[in-house]
C-alpha cells in the first residue's frame, strides 16, 4: 500500500513573510497588518488558514510540531482525520496562555505552549503512546508514538518528534534516544520516524550515520534541512522534499500570506504488502 506523509512545524500557528521589514513593533504590539507589494504580515488567530492549507494538500499522514494545543481538534475535524496529540513544553497555566495567544499570537509567540500532533486520514489509529525524551533545560521534549492499522491490513508505526533547537549536541541526544525507543516499540513493524529534528545532514553527519547504522533509519531531506521523514522497513516511492515557499502561501486581498517559518516536508512510501 502506498501513502503520502508530510511533516510540518507550524511556528505556533503564526505567519512568516519573506520580508523582515514586515515584522514591526507596531504589528507586534498593536496587531496592525504590515504589507509590501507581494506579502502581508498579520498578528491574529490563524487556525482557519492553517486548516485551509492542510485540507487542500495531498497527504495521508501529517506529523505536525509547534502546534498550538487548541489547534488539534479543529485541524482534525477540518481534515477529516484522526488525531494523536502530545503536549510538549510551556503548557502550564494553559487557559491564560491560550487567552493571550488568541488576542496577540506574535506577542506571546512560543510562550503559548506547544504540542506534537499526528493526523491520520487513511486507516485507523490502533495505539497512542507518549514518551518524554528530554527534561530540564532548556525545556521538555516529548515524542508521540502512534500505531496505525492501514487499509490493506498491515500496520505502521509513527514517531513524531521535535528535538531541542539551537543546540545540536542536545538535539543529537534527543534524536538518538527517541530513535532507540521508537525502534524498540515498533518491533518488526514498518516505522516512520519524523519531525523537526533540528539537525542538518551537512552539519551533523554523525547523527544521521548513527541513525542509519544503529537503527536502520534513512531517507533524510536535503543537506541543509532540519525537518525529516526517516524510515525503516518502508519502500521510498518519492524521496522526502521540502515544499516550495509558495506552496504554504494563501491569497489574501491580492497579496500572499505565508504560513510558518518552516516549509513542510513531503514524501511517499510503500508498505511491504503489494
């Protein structure tokens, strides 16, 4: 059976135009829109826009990171998908954080709190697990482990991770611990291990070599990418690739609204059964 997977860091549900001049204190404090000749920068609730883009994209599985916890239910409903959400960091006092984020997303930014969200459009979720990968400084990291019964009767294990950012040494530890746990949990079943790993193959080749040699996980995106869809016991039909910038943009009043500071990564795979 063939299926398409995407991995996308949602930047806490915010937009990210290519022109840095559009990020102003006026926008951040007063929530005013900033425009140039091609793009708009907004500081408002964008759950509907993220849902619109995901609904229109082609995928069977979506691994989302930095997803505002309040986005999980509406995204799943809009996409007609089953969901598995695992809270990550900064989720204490969540009602207060949510209130601020709804009013001014750019001001609170990542302070709203986040989650890893796995969405399934095809098949059925058979098992949901959560595993803490990193505790202490700089912040907690967790992995969502989701076992899926596919439509052809086979199963697939999915590990959705957001590793520590701006610290390749910590990210490497996060990723290797997560890979070891995911392999042990999956057993002999096919495994899709993905997310925002915060490691670039060109800069951290040792980590990806260890993933291949110790765990049989391969298929990283381009050398400068930090978002990956690695696999074990799956045939790669279309290798992981990042979307073009315009693929994560929506038309708004003659301008373009670019969602997130990450480009989604997409790939197509095939399970062992014909």
